[in-house]
C-alpha cells in the first residue's frame, strides 16, 4: 500500500463514517445517482439474472456537459455512447446500429427517486455497515408496500457513493437480478482509451435506427387508463413509423412497456400467451383485429393487471369510444 493510500484511509476513517451516519436514506439515494452520473469511473461488472451470468466492463464520465460511456461484454458486443449517440456494435454480425442517446447511463439498474415514492415504497437504511471489496459501505433498501412491485437493495461505497451491488428483490426475499461493480477505479485512474470502441468496425454495415415517432390523434384517451395497479400511470405514448403504438406505464420506479398493433388475422381470432425473458414478464393477447403485448420487470400479477386494464380500454374503444390506434 502506498503512503497516499494509507493517508487517504486514515482520513476516510476519521471523517467518512461520521458523515455517512449523518446522511439519511433519501440522502444516500440522491448521492448514489449523482455519483453514477457525474463521476468518472471504470468497473468490471458482473450481471446475474435468473441463473445467467454475464461479465462486462463499464467506463463512464461526464465531459463538457455530455455523458461518455462504453460498455464491453465478454462476448464481444459493445455499446459506445458519445455526443448524444449510442453505437451498438455486434462483431458476429459485422454491424453497427446507431440510436439517439439521452440517458444518464446505459445501465438502468439504479432508478432515480420519484416525488411520491413514499406512497408505495418504504425507503430506509438497513443499519448494516459491511465491508465490500475492503471498502466501507452502507445498505439502502427501497421496499414495496404491496405485491405489485419489486424491491431494490443497494450496497453503496461510503467514499465514492457508487453502488458496488444493485439488487432487484421479490416479495419472498429472492434476488431476481443483480449487478456487481468489481475492480472499481474512480477519477484520474480511468484512462481515456477506455471510452473508444475495442472493435475495429472497418467494413461493418452501419444502420441508424428509425427514431421518428408522432403522437397519435387519440392520445388523450390513453392518458388515464382505468383500473391500472395503484400508483401506475401512463408516462408516454407514441406511434412509430411502423404503425405500432407504444406506451410506457410506470409508478416512478417500476416500468412496463405496452405495444398495440393491428393484425391481419381478423376480429374473431383470440390468442393468449405469456412467458419470461430474464426478469421481464411478458403477456401477449390477440383479439378484435389487434395484438397487445405487455412487458415489464415487475411481478406477474402486475403484468396481468396492466393487460386487463388495456383490454378494458381497447374493448370499450372498439365499441365506439376513443383510444383504439
């Protein structure tokens, strides 16, 4: 250990712990999000979901008011974000797909705190002070007050405020998904070279994703859908150039996506299917000449409740009301 590291350790031991004790759960939540957005860091990331593991490297920084980020999978795929663009590189397909990028991070494992979070979640510190990778940490819990949403548990580094472990937890305490930050480097230790693609994309096909979307004429009918689970509401609704209507439904933390599209099967075909992709539940129904798909990283009951609410809205619309795309 260097002299500098020894001094930093002594200083942190003297004042980091009292400072940590002075912060409440909401302070830690805000500090964690600010650290993820504003700090420069590099980490080896282990992602675990339903028994599947993936190792990635993540570089992140905020430079000149814009986020630069690079996510590199051990399988070769990578995402490079810079100047408002996200480039998805798939070496096996020799392709690069370009999307608009307006997020704080590619990894959406840490939600921001919504205004009315206390209506549906209990936000608290666990009281634990674990050492994780030798770093003093605190544990932040965001516990749901009902069965319509998952909980979140974050083990946060006291010094950097970055989440060393982010977990999605179900009603019986099982971890549905987790992200682990290993070999964390912060600040000047992070090389500029990490923000450039590792793959030589010479000769790769390059496609810009179609982002042109327009609001449907019947959007007001979707603004308030009856009988959604408590706290959930429509946050966004757009119709793409492909004619598919997309709705985002959220309680501020948990998020579901709803897709509505016309089908050629006619009004008398009725089909139902459901499944799971990682931690995401999926329900799909086809009836009355339309297909409805609901996807969300939420409990099964929530996906079905949202699908039932959409059924009611769309069936009422087909009987003469508004809202059918």
